[in-house]
C-alpha cells in the first residue's frame, strides 16, 4: 500500500515538473520572440526578426514532431539526432514546392488583362502668403479673387473657428476652371511664424473678376465722431472730416457680419458681409464710444464695434 502511494506521488511530481518545464520553456520562447521588438522601432528590423523567428519555430516544431514519431529509438537525444536529417529533407521539399507555386502564380498573373487606373487626385490647395497678399499653388492654376473680406475657417462649416481673414480682391490660384466646378469649401494653406497652417474658404466668397471698390457718400456733420479709433482713411477738411472704419458685429438674429463703414459726424453708411460673402448695405449711427447701430433696407438691425 505504501509503495503504491509512493509511486503515485512520484508520477505526480514528475508530471508537475513537466508542466513547470513546459511553462518555463514557453516563457523563454515568448521572451525571445518579443524582446527584440521592444528594443527598436525600425519596421524593417521588426519584420525581419518576425520572419526569422517564425522559420526557426517551424523548424523546431518539425524536428520535435518527427522525433516523437520515432518510438523505436530510445532517449530524446537519439530521437532528435535521427529526426534532424528528415526535417531538413521535409523543409527542402516545402521550399521547392513554395517556389514552384510562386512561379505558377506569377505566370498566371501575366496572362490576365490589366486595367490601368488613374489614381484619384486630391482637391488642389491654395497657398496664401500673408506678407505679399498673393496666393499661389505649385502648379499653374486659374486665378480667382475674394469678393469681400473673407474668413478662413478651421473646417468646412460656418460654425468652425475663424483662423484668418483675407482682404477683398486678394488673388487665389486654384485648379478649377470656374466657380461651378469648385467644392463648397476650398482648402487653403499659409505660413505663419514658420508654421504651415491650413483652413477652408467658402467658394461664395470668390469671384472670377476683382470686385469694384465702393465710393462713400458725403454727410452733413452734426455729431462729434469717434476719431480716437484707428481709421482706414480720412477725407474732407478741418472740422468736417469723414472717416472710414473696419467694423464687425452681429445682426438682431445673431449672425456675424463684418465690413467697412464711412462716417461723417453722427451718421454713416457702408457695406457689410456675412460668412458666405453676401453683401448688405446698412446705414449707421454712433450710439456709444466705438459702437454703431445699423439698419438695412429690410429693417433688420445690427450692432457693430469699431476694430
């Protein structure tokens, strides 16, 4: 009874030792496989290592598989010695067979008809130079012009942030024959502080010809103007000056507008534009220092601040 119990314990300990040995070998094998991959980011080295490791693993698997089939040979060392020549022969046959299959596939692919396809072209980008005010591309393109002071946005929506404003009549070279062939939002890019930036401008802000400049109307002075602000230009004579200001603000419906206003005294007029470049004529009145109220021909009201 005692001898039987000792035999069972001996077999159990041997089985446990085999399991521990297998786990240890598997851990070492995985470490050998993954270890080099953690030491480099070079894709060529990683791919080469994976291929070599896979081939070595396949070779060892074949040797062990053949060795286990040699039941007539006693001892693992002798079994492996016997299995190695057979493994070499089998691997050679696999390589020759793979090479033949590769040749047949290559010959078959030559017989098939090939269809030439033209790779899709990206929408051409425009490159705006803020120093010169000129926008060009790498290729010869058709020139378009901004029909108002236009916003360049971070994405293709009026809800996106305004990254830049381009003055009216700025030339932009694009790879389109006319406005109809353009997408709704045209990509543009420029360099600012040695950093390339990209954005989008709505095609409604573009035209194929420069926009005529606006000539302001003269008003009778009746109010002290806000000439303390930076104005674009001044006309008239001492005591009767007219001023031109850049303004921006919102309509009574919350839409953003910007443009130029000519004032003389308390009142003024000018044209403002929304994000799509739509032009609106407004008449203005100073209501506070640097603040103008405006009304368009449809009775809509606006509030602008002088920039």
